[in-house]
C-alpha cells in the first residue's frame, strides 16, 4: 500500500482536491438558492401595500422559489423565521 501512495501521490492528492471542490460548489449552489429565495420574499414584502405590485412580486417569488403561488407567503414567513433564529 505504501508503494501505491508513493507512485500515485499526485493522483491521490488531485482526487482529494476534486472531492473538496465538488462539495464546496454544491454548498455554494444551495446557499445561492436560499439567498435568492430570501431576496424574492423581501421584494414581495416590500410591495405588499400595493395590490397590483403585490400580486406580481408574489408570482415572481413563486417562480424563483419553486413554490405554488398560494403557498409562497407561508414559505416566505418560514424562511424569515428560520433566518432570524
């Protein structure tokens, strides 16, 4: 086993680096999705006083988050509560 690592050390290190880069990229993707959902919810909340704009931003938030339009306000409420605590 020692000779294998001696001969293929660069290959083993490259595989380890690849694994860590892959895990970091998937984590960044999840984080980006979460932040875009938060941003869409914030825009929806900001325009809640205007009925026309409220519906438009509610539809946009539903498209971005992938949640049905009827449930997007509940989803946003859960996201903001999760973000506070």
